[in-house]
């Protein structure tokens, strides 16, 4: 797997017209050992990952949010069945309707398509009857999404969807969906309580496609240059955080994934820390100012009392002296 990340990073320097051939040869060599025998058709209703594996019993202590199931070669009939089911159960939003639900689903990675169809079918049978895809593949040219650079989004590579019919952020329905999705190899990386991305799901824990990623060479702003080439490298991304057996490799993969996310995430985290530090500074300054004003007010009141007392003393002395003088006159 270490060789995989080294190879993928080198692809960023390869011209786009030579990338697809090189990526196919390299990925076929590196992933040959991970290929499993093709699964028989007609298994759409079964989970790709068993419940024990989804519970977090993975090597190296991977949690269910980090776990990904192995990518098996899929029969074309199984892929076609999964696509048809996603289209049938979809609740198309703006971007799906604009390009057509069929095209938006067709450009999702085949492995992701099957996992997602399995998860949706299970969720519908488990009490979430309206679960479906709201937004699937979308090209950067649409200008939709939270990233300023739309090429950062996994939606642009067929590796992400937004879901409908799962309730709002933090709801019981959302939490139930997240559990079912994880069991089927679908990760919703922002968690069920995120107010903006609670319904965003994908087949990988990676959140950002950086400029150096070989995936960047497989698309333009309008869409894929070559759909199969995009899927080929997408398979490497899906495999890149799962299906490993040694702890050192797990650590290396996690580090690589964190490094890929760092450019965007680090900047955001830095801004959050700066804002929090500024708030703390302003709070301390405000409290200090209030305390100083309180002390000044107390000093002013004390000075006024002292002044009043000082003015009152001579008057008392004069009155006393006046009474004594009057008594002496009487005598």
C-alpha cells in the first residue's frame, strides 16, 4: 500500500493524455493481490460488509467510520440492477434534474453504486421508506457545493451523494441511516449531527480531492474525460483506506489520508482557532475594563465621601466653638 501512494503521487506529474494508460497498468499491478473472484449476480439485497466487520473489529483499531469494504469485480448485470434501483428510489434535486437522473447515477462509481443500493434497500425495509439519492454526480461547471474550488468535491468524480428521506441533522432517522450505511460500506464522514453535511455519503473517508490527485486529470469542468479512467482511479481511492492486514500499513494509510485533507482542513482549523483566541482576548479585555471601571467608581465614591467628611469637620468645629463662646459670655 505504501507503493500505491507513492505511485499515485507520481501520477500528478504525468500529462493527461498518457495518464489513463499508465494508471491502468500501475493499478492493475498494485491491486492484483486485492482482487477477489467476481460475486454472482442477484446479490443486491445482501450487505457487502457483514455486521461484525462493520462494528469496528478491524485491524489496527479502525472505527466503523474509517472502515471500507474490499472492492470486488462486479458483474455488469449487478451494476445495471443497482443503477436502476437508485434511479427508481431517487428524489432528484436541482443538479440531478438538470443533467437527468440517469446520467447523474451512471457517473457514480460502480462499486459505490452497488453499496449505496444495498444500503437504501435495507433502510427502506428497516423503517425509512423515503430514503433515496437527492444529489449524485455533478460536474464542477455547475458551481454547486461548499468548496470554492469545485474540483475539490468528491461529487465531481462520482464518489459522493447527498441523501433525502433520512430526517434532519441529529434526528433518530439520520442516526439510523448512518448505521445502515456504514454496515454496507457507505461512509457519511461528517456525522449525523453536522447541520450542513449530515446527508453527505461516500465510499471513502477522504473528504477533499486535492490538486495533486491523479483524479484531477480524469475530468474537465464539464465532466469526465474518460469515464472508465475516472472509475479506475476511483477504485484506488476506495481501496486506499481499507482491506489491509497489518497495523503499520493502517497507520501509513491514515497518515496519507490526513495529508491529503490537510491543505483545506488545516486552513479552516487555523481560522477557527484564531477566532476563538480573539474571542477569548476580547472577553478578557472586556472583563478587565469592567473591573477597572468598577474600581475607579469605588475610588471616586471613596474620594467623594472623604471630601464630604473633610468639609463637614470644620463646620462641626465652628459650631462647637460657637457654643463655647456663648457659654463664656453667659458666665
